[in-house]
């Protein structure tokens, strides 16, 4: 039975994933099955608290979860549509070409840092491609556009804010093995014997 409101944000890697009752390596529980859809609901350093479709939850190494691409949310009201994404794509290509040319000149030594900053000042581009879906930043109108291959629709305008960015949760302090960076659980692997 799927818990109400369950929307997977990640899947377990194809080799499965060890799990714990709490963010504490001394409290292991049943490992998660390969490719199991889960919802990441909390992070504490490298630890991730996940909920499964049946409501069961566990703590895992959040770094190993595989993110599930989310479709663009429906825009409130009717979305502004443009019949053809090619003009915006051409603008993005041109802006990227200008940046690439300036970066090549900087790397080749024929351009100094101040000239590079001058050539790239005000240049703003953004592109995310995930299979057939694409998000393009329209710098002229200061908004993100979603492209399904044939049409653009406004995804988010400059005045839209996606919501507050959560502060990093307090780290759990425990005795016992820690990861190399000291922030999360220690997961031994084949390189430990080297």
C-alpha cells in the first residue's frame, strides 16, 4: 500500500543500499532493495532520511541515492507559449559561443582577466537538458522556459522564488568510525586494505 502523498525523489542504486534505524552506524536495519523508489525527507551531513511508498523509513548514505528528475510543475494560470523554441536556442548558442571564445583566449594567454570580465559582463545563459525535456533561461525576459521539443512555455519568472533553501541540519555526533571528511558515516570499501 502506498502512503498518501508519496512522491519519490530518488531511487536506491542498482546494488541496493545498507540502511539504519537512526543516523548511527550501530543501529543497522534491513537494507533497501535495488532501484526502490524513495522520498528523501531529511539530511544530516552525508546521512539521508528516506521514506518508502509503504511508509517505512530508514537512514542511508544520502550521497549514494540516485535523483529522480521531476517534471516541471504546472504554472498557475495559462502558460505563455511560443510556437518555436529555435530563436531562444540560437540566442543560447550564440551566448555560449561568445563565452567559449573569451575563455579560449584567456586560457591561451591572448586575453587578460580584466578583458575577459569585460567581454563576459552581463552574459547570462542557462540550459538543462534531460532526455526530451529542456529548460532554457531567457535572459532578455528574465525567466526560465520549458521546452518539450516543439514549444516553449514559461516555467518560472524572475519574480518567482522556489522557496527558502533549508539550512543544513545539525550534524549527529557519535563515537565510532567516520568518513574521511569527518561528516558522515564510514563505509569501508575495497581500498581500505591498500
